C-alpha cells in the first residue's frame, strides 16, 4: 500500500483521495468459534436418561393399577369434586385479593389505628396454621352459639341467627378460613407492590388534583401489578392445593371425595394418582395464565421490552426517512 502525503502516519488512507484503503488490504475479521462444553452435554444426557427411565418405570408399574386410575379419572364423582375445588380456589382468592388490597392500604396508612388493626390481623392469620383455622371455623358454634347483629355495648340488636346454621354447609367455614387466611398473605404481597412504585408517581398525581383514592386506583396499583402478579399467581397455585385440607371437616372437594372412595375400596394408590394428575393439570393451566398476565402487566419493563421498543422506533424512523 502506498502512503501519500495526506497520510503521514500510515493510517491506511489512499493518497490524495481522503478515502479508506481498499477492503482487500484490511485484516480479516476474526472468526470466533464457541468453546464446546462436552461435560454439559454428557450431564444433560445422563439426566434425561434417568428421568426417562423413572417415567417409564412408573408407567409400567402394575402396582399403580392404571385401569382403576382411568376409571376414576373422569368419573362423575371426581369431576363433581373437581368443580368444587376450582370454585373454592377462585372464590377464596377473590376474598383474599380484595381483603389484601384493603389491608395493605390500611397498613400503609398514616392513621395508627388502621395500621395497627391491619398489623394485628396479618400477625394472627399468618401466625396460625390454615389447617387449625379450618377446624376453628367449623366449630364456631362452640365459641358463639348465636350470632347477633347490632350495636355493641348499647344493647341494640337488629337480628340474630344460630351459628350452627351458618357453618352447617362445609363450604362456608372453608371459604371463611381459606379466604381470610389468604387476605393476610395477599396484604403483604400488595404492600410490596405498592412500595415498589416510586413516590414521585403519587406526588405527580396529587399535584394534578387527583384524589388519594383515584391515585391509588389509576396510578399506583396498575404499576404495582407488575410485582404483585407473579407472587399472587404462586398464591393461587398454592390455594388450589390447600383446598384439599377441608377434607379434615368432611369437605367433598376432589381429594375429599377420592379419600372417601379409597376408605371403602382400599384402592389408595390409584386414587392418589388420580388426584395428582388433576392437580398437575390445573397447576399447569394456572401457570400458563400467570405467564400471560405477567407479560401483559410487564409491558415496557425489562431488557427484552426495551430492545423491542428500540427496534420499533428505528423502523418508524426509517419509514419517515423514506417518505
């Protein structure tokens, strides 16, 4: 390569042209070859082989009694219990979600009375096992034979009812125990989500004349959902399995019904397999739904979302230039 007067340092500029040197004179691009990690592939193959062997041995295991499993898998008794399990899960989570939002707002309030009541509620329901709470609600009549509606300490009573009538249906104490217990955990999840939102968001909304309630509903909570949804999804999956505990008070959800059947037929293992398969199926459905919700409320956050936004902006700029 000839170095001209305009390239005294030999920087590869063609003489008199002020242009870069021909591409042929440049060094070739480095061709990087990634290192092959054979140990990882061998380890992955061993794990897959062991998992496949375990699944195969379970499927071929005659002690599982697969014909019995398929007989009860879609039987009316199982499906009826499954419907009650789904109903208990979503109604309990609805009670827990609404109660959790209320308790979280009270917990963050500057009013010490509201904050203290919320703290005591959360402390009690998180400090006692849900199994014990289910049994306590089922025996409400032992503590209060009759329930009264009126003004405390004033002797004014608007009406009353026998507490045994309230808890006669197993669903009522089950929903009270599961829903109120979930509210305590949901309160901490919602509080964590609210705290994650920058205080400047609230200050800006208030400066625009928005009320605190409207600010919480339209500004803070929508942004907090990005933090709340993953943990609340885990709570929903956990609630699905926790509903099996109401079998302790004679609940007839799916596991309770299967438990009654194998207590009479002694076909314990195949009916437990039926319960596991249905719980796995419902958990998988909830996991997929949680993924969609996370993607919806996580729009605009994260590296992938930022890169996608940059690509869209670059395409818009390119279209404008062509026009």
